[in-house]
C-alpha cells in the first residue's frame, strides 16, 4: 500500500467506532485547511504540532473522551487518516524522513509498457515484496482473490484483490493487526492501483494516493 511515515508513539490498536471515523475525517478536513493557511516560514515539524494543538482539545470535548487510552487511539487514527486524505500533510511527513525506497510521486499516471501476457501472468498471483518509504520490507502474497501483506514485525494485513480493465486493480481493505495499517484504513475502503511495466520479473505499480496524485513503487517477485 502507499507510503506512510511513522511519527507518533505506539498506543492502542483500535478503539474508534465507525461513527467516530466519520467525525475524525471531518476534523481532518479542517486540519488540512489550517495547514494550507500556514506560512511557509514555519518549520514542518512545528506545523504538525500546531494543527493538532489547535484542533484536538475541542475535538476531544466533542467526543466526550473519558480516558487517555481512547484519546491516544483517536489522535493516532487522526494522524494516519490525515496522511491518507490530505496531500499537504502526507507531503509534510515525507519531508521529515529520508526516502530509503523506490517510491516516487507523479502528477499523472505513468505511461504503460505492459503486454497482455505480462498482465495475465500478474493476475495469476504469487509471492512478492515491496519496500516501504523507510526501507522496511513488506512481503505480499496474491492468491485466491486476496492480497496478503506481512510486515517485518510479523503483523499482517488482508485485502481483497479485485482485477479491473486496462491493467488496473483495486484492493479492498478487510482487516489488519499492523498498527499503521489498522489506523490508516477502515473496513471496505478501496485503493486503486495499476501495473505499468514488467522488467526482470518485477512490476512497476502505481497507486492513486489522493485525487490527482499518483505514487509509484516496485513490486519485486520472490523467485
């Protein structure tokens, strides 16, 4: 899945209801607007602290938070939903880290150089891996209509693999016990992907990160 930068401390896994998710996404829109209005003279790390300090207290009051555990769970979920839905925020977090992977950001989908045969081979599935933004390895198994990810800490994510036309496919999030993925996504959310080249057994993959923003990475075959 797309690049996401670990920033907050590890708190509880998921204490947030579906109704709260809608409220979190709503306040994330306001936080993104606040970020857009900030001066370029403010350092990136300070911007993150400022938007959370501005919006979290009132949000906690609105939710009637009753424990530090729930407060931490909400703030962590908000952090990752912001990265998912606010390009300014995801770019800001990326700027704070060194890219140790092959992820790139494009303004449009890359030119496709993939034959029908190569696409059919990809759809057969198999064992793969990709590098996260920080260089960590994520193992991927595509099998029986599922895309299963295993991370370096042995946590996993399960997504439904849904082929489409024109060398594209969607991943439908099902569940994860990985901290970042569990906070990033909610059940049945979709992510749109495409395969744009095949070389030396490896696939070039694009993902529509946000509307009009394309991230690319390499999905390496395990031979």
